[in-house]
């Protein structure tokens, strides 16, 4: 059973002449951040702004095909402490 819902988010491609976004699968966490689950099968020719496994914050933005949830910044995981 999966702990977090999986959604499609968009990650910007780097080192291209124009703004291009790739759809990836990500797990939405309780704090509203997303962890990228998809694997980049060809990192030599398709460089993602955020790598597989990265924890990111997302925003809704207008892309060519409509409003999409896009990764905008990397987030550091927050360590939970045990309360006694």
C-alpha cells in the first residue's frame, strides 16, 4: 500500500534553447512537498532541473498546454523528533 498519492508534476529541462518541461511522477507528501519518483533514463541528453528522488516545492503555472503543477525549488527534508 502506498503512503502518499502519486501525481504528475513538471520539471524544467536545462541546457535547451527554450523553456521545456518534462512530466514526471511524484509522491505528494503530507507537508505539501513532492518527491520525484520518475527516473531520468537519458541524463546525458535530457538534463532535469531536479533529479530523481529530489524533494521539491511545486506551484501551479501556465504552460503551453494549460495550468500545470511545476517544480520550482528544492526542499530539504525535515527531520521529525520524538516527543516524550
